[in-house]
C-alpha cells in the first residue's frame, strides 16, 4: 500500500570538494537533534533514480511513527539523495562511476553535513552503494534497508552494456544514440521525464557494476538488514534476490506477491512500518512520552 499523497520538498544544494553541486531533499522534524539520538535516514536511489523516487515512502515513514505533527515525526530526519549526474547533482563529463566511487560521494556528503551515524535505505542499484559504504565504514552505518536489491550475480547482460558504452563515450555516436536510449528506457518502463544525460549515465554506471565486489560486500555486512522484494519484479526477478537474502544479517524479510520493482512506492506503508519496528522507533517514542 502507499499513502494518499506523495511528498516533494524542495531540494537543498551543497558544494563538493571538486566544486560540483550535490542536491538532496532534507525532511527534519522540529524536535530532531543528532546529539539526542534522533535517527537520520539516508535514502539512496537506483539507476537512473533521484530523490524523487522516495516521494511516497517519505509520508509513509512519518505516518508509521505517528505522523509529522507528532512527537515521533518530529524526532525523525530523512535525507534523499541525487547521486552525481542525476536530478540536480552535477557530474564532471561522460564517464562511468563504479560502486566504490558512488559510495565515496555519499561518504563525502555525510562528512559535509557532519552526520556521524545513519541508517541507509537503498533502492535497486542504490543497495550496492549502501552495502559498500556499510562494509567500508561500519561505524557510520547502524542499519541497512534493501528495497528490490541486486543479488550477488548479474541480472542483466553486462557485455551488452559494455559494448553500448563504447558508443556512448564518443561524442558523435553519443548524440546518435540518444533516441535509441530513449526508446529502450521507455520499453523498460522508466519514466518519460528522464533527461538524455540521465539515461546515458545510467547505462555507463550499469556497465561497470562489479557484482563480484557486491557479493563480497554482502558476505561482510554486519548491520541488521531489512530486505523487501516482490515476485512480479520485472527488473530484478526473485531468483536473483533470494541468494542475497540468505547472505545478509538478520532483519525483517518482506516478500510480496505483487508490487513490482518500485516497492518504495507500491509497498511504502508496509516497508516503513517494518523498518520502524526493526529500529524500535515506536517503542522508544512511547517511552519518551
């Protein structure tokens, strides 16, 4: 299920060390204080996702702990990211970004905002970034939430993307490829509002995704991990996700018959409620009241 209305706050912007703009949405309750232990959740979208991908999950999350006007909602902070090249975050040229490079950008963001410890929420390819950061910097990540995650083996033909990316790296052929990419992304069910650059960056990043590294990270995860997936996911079918479920640490397992790939929308309420239960948010809030 999903809430009645999505939430679309304005983006904030911060400048990275390389001078590029990094965009994010920041929803902070009136009583949230990092020093007092109020949870900070950082949502990482997939490819070619943006902070907008969590527009239905946000109200579901606040409602799950009492609503934004209650003491529960006021003690919560949810940050939604635009990774480089997507949404309003800048990117320096047409080059692929690996899992490690995207995780390094998220870490830089945490340091710029002086966030010591967070809960990471990944959707689709964003889960590979969350896993990388959680393994390399476990002191910065208390819990992990995987929504429709990639498994430890490829769910698409990497060679196809690698050949396609050879054409995208050269300016003349990149221009010629834009209509084809638009058609292919539309056939795969991606939204029509994507820009040409977002489709190009998505292809480039997908072509360098290191599933061997991701599988290794899954084995090394130590944080409690919620996993949500659906049988009718056409992007990452269950047979690719189920090996991940067996590898990661204990936590809620939300296995849906329906919901597709964008469970952060179609199953926002169920995921938000399970996540709050995992974090004992409702119990802690009740005790404070």
